[in-house]
C-alpha cells in the first residue's frame, strides 16, 4: 500500500477527501514509530432512540422473543438485514456493533441530559455545581493528546433559529467546569483552521470572553464562593487557547493546504442554511480536524430538543420542532414517527460519510478508520420522556479497535437483573481498553445497589 503522504498527493485520493490534498501533520509524523493515535467521535442525538427501532428485522422467532423480553442475546449482523434507517451502514457491517440494554439512570433523563450522560452522574438542570467529573470524551482525549485536545461541535437552537458562535458545551474537562463549543460551521472553521493559518483573522480570546460575559452563570451577582471557582475554571479556557495557539503554530503550513470548503450559506452564522446543509458542513469540518491531526476526540451534538429542523427532505417547507415530534405531532401530513425516521436517516448519512472518508486515508498498514471509534447514541435514553432504563449505542470501529464487539447485535441483561450493565460500565470498558486502568468510571445505579447486584468495572465480554 502506498503511504499516507503519497496517496493524498494524488488527485484520485483527494477527490473523496474534501479536497484535502496531501494531509500529513507533524504530529502524525512524530508518531510514526510508536503507532497512530486512536480517535473517538461521540455523536449525541436528542428525543431518544427507542430500542425497537434498532432491533434487527430478520431475527428468528426465538431471537425476536428474547429481544422483546429484553433478555441477553447476540446475533451476527452478516446474517441479518439492518433496520431501514441504518441501511446507509450496510457496507460497513463488519465494523458495526449495535449495543442494546445499557442503562443510564444515574444520569439526567427526560428531555435533556446536559453533561451527565457523558459523565454518568446526576448534574441537575445545566448546573455547573452538578458537574462531578471530566466527561468520558475528555478522559479519552487525555490518553491521546493533540494540539486542540478535544473539540466540541453543537447544532443547537432556541426552537425558532439556530444558535451561533461560541456557546456553552455539554462536555466537561473537569469538575464544575463546562466546556465551550462551536455552534455553527463558520465559527468552527474559523476557530479550528483560520486561527491556525491566519491568527490575526480570528480573535479566539475575545470570542471566549464574549461567551463568558454573555453567560448568565457568570454575572457578578452570583460570583460568590464556589461560583467564583467556576469562573476561574472558565478563565483557564482562555489560557488554554493561548497555549493551544503556540502548539499548533507548527501546523499552520499543512493546515493551510487542507482547509475544508465552507459554502457561502454558512457566512454570518448560517442562519439561512438548512439543517442538512449545517450537518454536512460540520461533517466536513469534523473529518478535516481529525485528518489534519488537530484533534483525536470530537463530540458532536447533531441535534438537541430545541434544534430547529429546516429543509428536511419531504418536509422542506416545514419548520419542525423535535419536541413536537416527541409528542407525536406530525407535519404536512407526515407522521411524527416517519419524520423521526427521516431525521435518523440524515444522521446516519453523516456517520457513513465520516466512515468512508476515514477509510480513504491510508495510515500505517491500513487506514485512519482502523484507529477510530464512532459512537452514535441518544443523549437522553430510550425515549422523548425517557426513564433511563435503556440507552442504545450504534458503534463503528476499525480493525485496530481494542474492543471485541463489531459485526454483532449485542443485547445485555435488562436493568435490575444480574449481569446488567450501565453506561458507567460501558465508559469503563472504553477507558480500560485504551489504557486507563480505572476500576470504575461513573456513579452507581441506586436500584442495582439496592439489589446488591455487581455494577463495577468493564463489560468483560466486550474486551479484546
């Protein structure tokens, strides 16, 4: 196989890669002897994923019965058809895992999870005080350092319009500290790429200061005691930007050659861009950030409950409320379930694009995808008004994945039963598999503890 540098210099190689050209960063060059870094992409969706929506339509009667009774089950995907909305991943079945039966009752359920679903704790309604620990994405970013460390993208809104600029994120780098994120493609492009190639064109420090000044949490009236500590933690974000800019200076030349293309519709926050257009642009930025080596871990809120859905195929003229869909409200004669399916199909199109583009980039003896894990999951559990008893995960992982789960549909024992596993167990599995020997990540489940059921440690059947 040709090496990564020579491949990316060819026109055939660059055609399917956002026009990225020859992407070889000094960071990757430094790691040539020690092996490629591992990469993780967390894609959060709202409104839940109902377990029946990921059940395999070609289950045998016996397996269907086990699945409906929520009893343990393993099925090999090569022998089955995928649910219709997952058909976009058909060509990646050998790298796909459907993980059913995890619970998330120790995090916030219902409409929103805020930071809690990625930290496995109760956080309260978007409260800084409730952030108990660094979220799983930040913990993984520590294991595989990069110039940007961790990048968060968020397609959020206020029901009527999309939010723009730098806003409060859902991930957390430390206790009582909320991450910041990029809420529109143009801001993400400027901060990730233009800030590297043309530092004078993007004032990241002032962007962050404006974010802090506009956030109600940091009004002077509440800056007492612990709240003052929270502010000081955010001020560290500004310091981290300064340190980051020093680290990425050596990447400016290579990044300049491989800037993703941002359509004019995204200028000035992209208020007139449709939801699919925004998702496509964010995918381009996400892939470019990984390929250029700016980051190894990205968290992407592809929608949350207040995200307006505009320009959905078949409902192009509708301004769709995800919250209304959760209450079975349809649009233009199309049922809520059908529209929810369309939204999921659009999400999976973006997931498929990420997989295919990373598979097209040679790395070592394989491709960049071989060293990547993508997780698509509901940020609030199994439904619009969820209980947290189930949180289905769609996982795509390359050949160098340290987990033993791809190519399978795996249903774990249901909540409250012997052998049941929580998202805390799942995140412990990820950390243990990739170098953090932590005994257990996350808070315990109260019901499991009441029944004296073991809930500590990794999910051993998923460990390589």
